[in-house]
C-alpha cells in the first residue's frame, strides 16, 4: 500500500507583487503566491512558444489555429533585436517581422500573448539576438552601463510603439512581458529593464524572468519562470543521457533546474534563487522537444515530452509553458547567418536553417504524436484547471532515493479539502521504468477523510502516465469518490450533463460512486456492484458505447469512458452553437462556423453531440454515443524522381570550435565535395485550391549532414539523427517545379565526435562509409472543411 497524507494549502500571500491589471481592465488578471486569476477565476495558462519572425507571415493565422486546437491559450514569442535593428537606427517591423500583425491575429483567435522582448533573448539566435554592431559600441551589454541602456531605450520605445493599444489593460491580448533571458547575477539590471520598458509604454499586467540556475531575481518585481527538458543538445557528445535531465521525471517541490543554459554560464551563483513561497510555480520552457546541434543530436519521443509535462503539473505547476510548441526556421534574408554557431563564439553549431525542435507542431506545421498526447493533458486543464490551481502538491511517505532510483513508483497528489488529483509518472527517457505490480494508494485528504484506491491491487505498466480524480464533480450534484480513469471533459449533451473520462493504459477503469447510486448501463459495458464504501462501476469495455447514466441529487448525469487510444484522438470544440467532443486521428480545428481536418490520409471523424447532417460529407453512421463520418481517401500523391548527379562525396575534415571545443558543423565550402542528387518535382504540387495544404518532401538518406537547394538557394538543412528528413515545399512550390530540388549530402569524418540516440547509432556509423539518398516521397496534406447546414447551425 502506497500512502500519502495531503496537506491543506496555506493561505496565499497577496498584494506583495508589483503587477496585475489596472482597475477597470476587461477580464482583470491578478497574481498571488499561489496562482493566477483571470476575471476573478483561477487560471492555469497553457503557453506555447511560436516564433512569428521565423515562420512565413502568410501562414501565421493557420498555424495559430493549429496551436489553439492543441489546447494552448497563451502564445509566447521572442523579439530578436538583431532581426528588427540589423543596421543601427534602421528598424524593421514589416512583413515577417510585423509583431503587431501577429499579436492582432492572436487577439482575433482569442489567444493571449506573452512577449519576450530581450534585449538579449538567446533562442539559439546569433549573438543571442544582439545586433552585430553592438560589439563595436564599447558598451558593456547586459548591465546597467549607461552606454548600453542608451542603446536599449530606443529599441524598447519602438517595441512599445508597435504594440500600442494591444496591452491587456487596453483590452488587448498581451498579458505578460519577459525582460532579458537567463541572466543569473544582475537583479538590479533586470529591475532597470522593467522600469525602462514601462517608461517606454510597455504595460502588461505580468512581468516575468527566467529563474533557473539559482538566478537572482529582483524580489516581487518579476515573476520567476522555470523549465525542464527531456534531453540537452548543449551537453557534450558523451553517449549517455544528459544526467541532470533525470530530475524532471520525479515529483518534487524543487522548481529550479541548473542544467538549462549551463554551457553559457559558470556554476550557479551563490544564493538560493527566488523565494518560492512568494511566487506561484510557473514555467516557460518545458521541453516540447529538443533542438539538434551538430555535436549532439538527441531523439525525443512523444512520451518523453508528455511525461515531463505531467510530472511538472503534479509537482505544483500552475502555468504550463512549452518551448518550442511550434517549430520554425532560422531567417535567411539577413546579411549574416542568424543561428547560434561556433563562428560567433557559442559552444554549439546549430543548423543554418532548421529550428524544428522536434516540437508538437513541426517546422512546416507537421502534427506530431506529442501534439495529440499533450492535448489530453490540456483538456484536463480546461476542465479542471480552476480547481487544480488552488490545490497544493503532496508527496508520498516513501519517495525515490536519488536520481537513479528506478524501483520506487513515482506519484503525487494535488488536493484541497475533500477533492484532489492523483498523478503517476512511470516513464523516463532512455532507461525504461519497470511494471509495478500490486499497487494500491491510500490518500488521507486534508479533511482527514482517507481514500483507498482501487478496491483491489492493479499493475501500473511501464510507460504509464496518468491523473486519477478524487472527489470529482460529475454533474447534477454527483461526485466520484475516486476513479482509475482520467477526466477529459464535462459538457452538456442534449440537455444532460455528460462527463467524459479516459481509461488508463493497462488498468481497467473503475469508478466509485456514493453508496446506493443508481447506474444504468444499456450497452453492457460495465459491471455495477455495491461495496461497503460505495457503488463500484467497473468498465470492462471502454469505448464510444461505454455510456452510463447515473442519478445524482439534482438529476441524471451521463458518464462516457473512452479507451486510452480514443483519448489521444479526442478534441473539445465549440462549433455550430455548442460544445462538442470530436474523435479523429488527424488535426481538427475550428475556424468560425467551419470544422476543419488537416490530413494526409483517409480520415474518419466522430462527433458528440452530432448535428443532423454535415454539408457535403455524406451520411453519418452510429458510432456508440457518437456519429461517425468517413471523409474519403486522398488522390494518389505525385511521384518525384531522383537522379544521382554525383555519387562521390568527401567528408569535411573533423573540426572543433566554440568555447567548449566541440565538433563543428561542415562549412559552406565543404558542400562543394558533397554527393549531389537532383529531385524532379511534379507540377501537381502547384495546387492552389482552398483545401491544399503543405507538401512535404520526405527524404531518407545515409549521411552526416544534408542541404537542400532550390534554384541555387538554400532552403533546408539537416543533421542526421534517425528520423526521415522532411522539407516543406509550399512556399517554394513554383521554383521547385521549375528547377527541382538539389540535395547535397556529406559523409561523417571518421574522427568526428558526434552523439546520436542509441537507436540511431548504426545509421550514423554507415555515414562514415559514404552517402546515399535511399528514398524520396511527396506527402501532400489536404484541409477538409466541414460545415453544418444553415438550418442545423442556427437551430
């Protein structure tokens, strides 16, 4: 029996933080030592990082719709000074640098915005975002040197001008501003930057700073935000897991992380960092994936991302911020390369173009498995975030013994009064955790009521990560005592409150209701029996037809228990006048009165409640409680042809560079000795119809690094690390058809020290022997628009 006594959260400190909305602001934002509140209601933001200046401006709206569909309600973005003032005194906020247009699009889509204004931003950008000319001014950057501040002041003034009227107090979407980034020992300077920004007219309700590495943050002036990643490209090229990343898979009250950015600073400065008792637990850089450096190329599977996020939530996070949530590309139109590299003194060489980050949404908007898996957590936060924000974390009596303990089950409870949530993470990268047999939990809540669950021992399988509710309101005044299934949503279906739960992988869903509760099970999906402490419902066949009706004090409530696999397909949308649950393997988003599916396959979509019909979609069929539509197969994809122009390739000489002497990426001149392959692109990709989406050129190759050129212009590059290389052609389609795509591939030098995941080492070893392009395919995406007939829409 695993035991825990939950602690009642102490009364929060309030009124000490120098921030919050002005009086009269719409939906005022406040913050105390425990959580944020919006319009008087506790709020756990889901923040996703998306760099507007690194993505084509004509696609911003569609990508923001995708981001919102993943459950993100707060978009974070960097401003890179060197992009906006590449030449001193000449500002650019046009085209793809138009931050105002981006923020206005966020407002149109009801997305809040957090702007990271620098002046030093990092973000794997050249000079951390400092313009090259700054080095010639003689100032001391990142300090209160008057000469430096005099250069920052007009830049801040211009940022304020671009965002005028878009601050939250003016009714706009910008709720937070971060000054600087990863500054550890200059608290006075951080305070100065806030004062300067406010004087310039930058007036958000919330001010933040990154706090990892025991950063010294000016007390009560900036909110400290934390992070944590599954892996680290900034580690040396040793063969194992980056050790400090282990701690992110343990429930702990410790917020700090001494690993992020450790290659750019000395050991953590003296001091304990911010006083956690004064601030809510907020994050801005939970790893949505990980970048690829030349010397170290981590592979980050979906569960590494989602297990980390869930563990932070169970540890007390009340602000889930992902970096990156949407991948992107380094800007190419500047006079000098814009990425972090040895050439500018950094420890790491990053690709010249790609900044995909293995993110939930990729460099070209690809939807990754982590997108769907994180959405399941975000549904929980949408449903129960206001309750969870006021719940304190408590840890079990027996806790893991150090970072190498793989034997102790990792769990925690967040609770308040007689309700809470039980969190379990039984996954970590690289070193699988074992099955745990014979598991039962005993949780004593703050009202001294003890819950024991489940009623008999279960096995928690390796890889399982879940949240089980305690004292959860189903609707109609009926509360679950506990359940071995994760809440997804509560919505009204045909006038009846309906709670939707997701089965936990490998564990039969059990629901304990108050004794004597009447439960109707018309499809025979469950077994109902009375126990001494309540009515137990065991769902032996979860799925779309596992729809039960229980009778609460104020009337009936329906309970739908989906399978674990179906939960990954679950979306909650508001369309055609009401909330609906949607099951689909593909991306589903809402744009006004339109429900849109992005797909490369033959999708099916199930809706609950379903409209009587869908325009142009044919008849639906019954799918348990849902109605399902099959949307038809795509046309066969066009077939490219590949011609080997030059098979011979000579590896670039093994070089090292940067401040840490790590392996350097091949230089531009080295690609003159690469193997060359010409891909002919069929004209069918020039599809300008409304339903045409991105077209990916998917390349499987043997080699160390590769570059893609269209019409002699570099459009994509890749450091090989295992997965196929994907190149988006939508924005170069006409040129790609006219000129084709030229692929240049270099082998790996025999004495170059490069790390890849253990699963990919054989492939990298093959790259020492030579290069080849093994397969090339085109993967077109289509956007299927679904509309309800007008009479249904407005009924």
